[in-house]
């Protein structure tokens, strides 16, 4: 656990001292609030250790965050909910909240998430077919309406974040979301108009990477490769040097369309043999004779299955995934690789094979081990993840958001 903070002593020329001091103060507020947001509960001493700021600076910053209504003190001796830790006394104020919205081909999920990642409420609306953008906005708005009374009474909602399984640009417009059948739609603006609050949209795998690096198995990782598998698609999210990789248009990380076998199966993108066309729960379900298995059911199913056809197909997909992982690890040099959804299930049934894939290094770099983990947040991932988009501005400048 470490973060960037500035002490400020002796760095400001007199003429710009005031603006520089103000800038440093705001950066430090951001560092302290971000730590509390991802860690949950910390003492002033722990904050000082993590930020390398002195005690009086921490006291002043905490007082300002309390004044802003973003942090609260726990009464001494209050239970912290963590085993084996001493009693701690500061928490992000989870009454400051964001709406988290996720759209999938078969469902629209809305959650109310507090600062610190507390899920206060959630509503899932199943759909019989992928919703159009217009229909999606209607469903999301009616879910928010159902939460409205509670929201207005107890929470300060600062905005909404939206996760889309597709390419989303910096303005929140979807370029293409194949599994939803969406093309060129300003979906964040539509939803913002309907809800009357700012909406930030992003690609679901990038959001997964962000959430796992903040609250999950890759907490604190500066270089993370995240791959999430849905029924018919694979999304990638990359955090490089602590920053989500976006690329020129904001579409970086489309690792599901890495061509693994040019003579392979036809992909929705038009090419052949993309990773997501070759490694897919959609190919396995007919062999299992079951559909719409969730992650937990799939764990059980693949744990006990003895059908040779199923085992062959799982082994084939694991081989393909291994090849892709070796390529990605060589290209991006992550410290941690996180697999989620269907790919997390494959990791559980073939850990050795996949661990081997990330261990191999063509130039024999020694002493470097890459952690290969299954996503921890599971069903919480896509509830807390989209809210992170809405919290981003607040965390970057706590004093600037009223
Ligand atoms: Zn493709």
C-alpha cells in the first residue's frame, strides 16, 4: 500500500507559493481519500505511514475531509469488521454514493454504491433479448426511480457510472457493442438526460481491471492484465504504471480479438480465430447440455464432469487461452494477471496449465514471478466497478467537487 503524496516543504518559490501550496494540499486530500476509499478503515498513523506525510499535515487533511462530508470518524472501540486488526478510527463516508449501472445482453443491473465500495442496494432487471439503447435507458431509469425515495433520504449521490460490453469512447459514446447489437450511440448522454446527473461510461473489462486493482485480488498492483470472459465474449483491461491504458481513441485492451488461429472459427468482428471465438462458454454449453449457468454452477459442473467430449473441449480452450496469455504477458509485462467470469472458472479447473503459460519467458528473465489470480470480487465486481467511474473526479480532487 503506497500512494503519491507531497510534503511541500521547501518546494515553492515565493511568487507562486499560494497556488503551489493549494495544489499540494489538493493532491494530498486526494491521496488520503483514495487510500481510505480502497482500504476501508485506517488510523491517522497508518495514513501517515502510507502517504509519508507528518502527523500535523494528516490531522489537517482529515479535518478538511470530515468538513467536506467525505470522511467520518468511528467512535473509539467500534467494530471494524476486520479480524486481527487493531481498532481503527477513520472511514470514507459511505453516505456519499454513486449509481452503478451495467448493461448485458440478458440483464440491466443498477446498484447504489457508497464511497469505500459499500453496496447499499441493487436491482436486476432480466431481459428476454438484448435491449436497444432507448429501452436500456428506460429500464435503468425505472430501477433508479424504485430506489429514489431511499436515495433522497439517506444518500448524497454524486453521479453514475455505466459498464458496457463494447467499445466506449471518452465521451461515453458506444462505437460498437456486438453482443448488444449497438452501434454509434451516445448512451452516456442519453442516460444522463434521463437521470439528471452526470454519467460516465466505460468498457466493462476496463472497469473490471479498475475494480480488482482497487478492492480485489490485485489491490495496489501498478501493472495488471485483466481478462474477463462472458458467454460469447472476452474483454481485456490493462493497468500500466498505475494508469488504465486507453490508447488513441480509448479502445485499448481489446484482447478478445487477438487472432490466435487464422484458420479458426469466425468471430463477430469478421476475422477468423480470435481468442473470444475460440475460448467461449457458448461452445461448451451445448456439450454440457445446459444453458445459462452462472459462475458458481459452472464451477460445480466442471468440477465433476467426466464426459470425454466436455473434457476435450475444456482442454482445447485452456490450450488456446495459454497461448494468448503467454503472448500478453510478453507484450505487457504485468506483475499480476487476473482472470474473471468464465475464464476464472477455467483457471480453477486448469491452474497448473495456465500458470505454466505465464511462467514461460522467451528471454529467460529470472527472478520475476507473475501472480495469476482468479478475480475476487465475483458478483460484486460489476456493482462496485462502474461506480468507480463516477467517483473518479471526487477522488482526484475532493475539495473541487461540491
Ligand atoms: Zn474478433
